[in-house]
C-alpha cells in the first residue's frame, strides 16, 4: 500500500507509512466439485497498519497509537461447489 498523507488533522488523523506484504496461496482440484487450498499471508511478518486503524483516545493527554494488522498467518480450506 502507498503512503497515506491525505488526512484531516481536525479529526486526529495521522499519516500512514507505505508497506508491502507477500501472500502465497496454493490450491488444487482433486475431484470435480472439490477444491483444497493452503495459504501463508504476510510471509515476511511485516509490521504494518492501515490508514485510520488507530486506538481511541479516551483520556486527555493520551495519544492515539496504531493498531497493527496481523503478522504471518497460515490457513487451509476445503471448498465444495454444488
């Protein structure tokens, strides 16, 4: 994702740095209506956050801190089409 610097300071928005992740997905169809798959998302475990993904400021004097998106994760699936 590109850097996001079109922000509204009056709403407490902050610019977001650019980031890049690598996702790998593989699948196969062993039967006519069945698909099996696996995926590795954010393979290099990049620490990143999306624009406006910030914690709330509930008290005076506290700053908003970004909530990071998930690190590396693995998934597997079975899909049946009918």
